[in-house]
């Protein structure tokens, strides 16, 4: 964008006229000093020359003052400032227009931020889970209506948690990011059992802990917990009894097929089919074993799952997934495309849990495409700008 015009304009003409007038006044003053004794007139002419000098300086710095005012408006996020005086001069017309556009964008950005803030606040207030933040200084902020109802009044300092029992205050203080805990909250209206989860974040240079408190008193009583644990144990027992022979037979069949495929000649037309069958059985055995471990880890509702971290190639995970869900995809005429960049991209994770998560996502995608012709599901994996591996499941 061109900011200055090389042709004649009001700014240059104004500067030239003021300089010419000042020069004329100075020449007149010099003539009066050298040729006359008009001291009063000389004083008036000298005052006029000083005034013209001051006006010339003010006029010459007029545009720089406008630019300074513009920068101050930007720094203070003041979108109400206007710069119509600059656009009136052809030399700075483009600059004035650009300033006006910046002000308009500031105004739109502020309006969008305010609307987004109102939306987020309404969303937070609509959440039935109590949300609060605790700063390192001990300051507490109740973030939504559910939190204000839960605490039955204001709570601005961490020391006020003692009003709800020492156990509750100690539990909040010892709550670690990412962990959950069941806290007993003693209120005037009765005792509540709360599930607390915390996460740390930094906002405007200050660390604070975001805590969610969910009332599980009505949803989960002691009898219901015992009943659910019984049901889970029975179901886990039955599933494990059924999965164990499936896993064993799949592994045995995979080994037999692998042996047969190795003995077959390279040009045998049946050899690719045998290799595909072996890979399918390998996938079946791995998923059966993964499901078996999954059930074992969830035999108790309160037992935490322990991940078995290993280095795995994403391309192999996607290949297993494609073989496992090939029948479902073919039945719905859904195309599955895979993109891994680079092809040897690896992650450190629990392969069985990653398989289970991706299976659930792809099945959701298949269900979402049930009324779609020419359905397509894309599995993608790549590194983002921070170097982290991002796995995506998308459908059309």
C-alpha cells in the first residue's frame, strides 16, 4: 500500500505558505531594524515572527501527533478513535484509511471477544458441576452458579474451606492436577459426597488451580456401588472365560498359517491370501488379548487402569484397524483412507488402549455415515508445530 503521494497536496502547500510568510516577516523585521527607528512596530513584527514559527512547528508535527494518538488508541484498545483529518490530505490519505481499517478491526475484535466471553460465561453457568479456581496466594473464585449454590454463600479465601470440614479443606489443598478424589463436604443443610478433579493452568502470568466438584450423593449410594461392583465382577468373569479360548485359538491358528505361508513358494497364487489370513488372525488375537486386559483392569469400578507404555508405529495401528473393521466398512460401502506423515511415525503409548479408542471413534464415524452415500473415513497422523503427534479420525 502506498502511504505518501508525490504530487502537490495541502500539507506541502501549507508548509510552503507558512515558511514564505515567516521569511517575509523576518526580512521585514531586518529591514526595520536597519533602516528605521520604529521600535513598537519592530516589537510587533518580532512577536508575529515568533507566533508564525510556533504555528509552523505545530502544523508540521500535526500528523505525527495523529500517528501518536493512533498508537495510543491501539495500545489501550480504544476503538472509538477517528482520524478523518488525515484522510483529508492526499499525502496521508492511504495512511488515514489504513488507520480507520485498524480501528474497525479493533472494534469488531472487541465485539467478538465480548460475545465469546458472554457465551463462555453462559456455558460455564449452565454446567451443573461446581467450578472454582484457587490461586497460589490462596484467593478463591467461584466460577458458576453451581459453585455458589454448593458453598451456600461467598468464598473468597482458601481458609474459608474449613467451614465445610477439615477433611474437605485438606482434600482440596492436597488435590493434585489430573487426579480425582472423593471429598466429604459438611454444610448447614447436610453432608455431601463430592467427586473433585483438579487441573493447573497459567493465566496472565499467575498460576491457578481449576477444581470441579460434582455431587455424587444422589447418583451413587453405598448400595448402588456394591450392586454395580457385583455386576461388573460377574460380567468380567463371563467375558474373560469367553475371550481366553478365543485368544488362544487365534494365536495358534496364526502360528499354523505363518508356518504354512513360509513353506509356500513365492510364486504360489495362494500365498498372498494366506499372508492376509495370518495378519487378520494376528489382529484378532491382539484385539482379543487387549479386550481381555481391558476387562481385567476394570474388574473393580474404583481400580485405576495402568497403561503399558511401548513404542509403536502408527502405520501398523491403522493397518490393524482397517483389517478389523473391513467387514463393517464394506457392508456400508464406506471408504477408509489412511495418511501417516512421515510413514515411520511412532508414538509411546499403550497400543491396546489406543486401538480401543480408535475403534470406538471409527465405529462412531460408521454410525454417523449410515444415511450418507459415498461415505469416507480418514485416519491421519502427523506432528504439529510443537512436535507432538496428532492422530485424527474424520468422516464426511
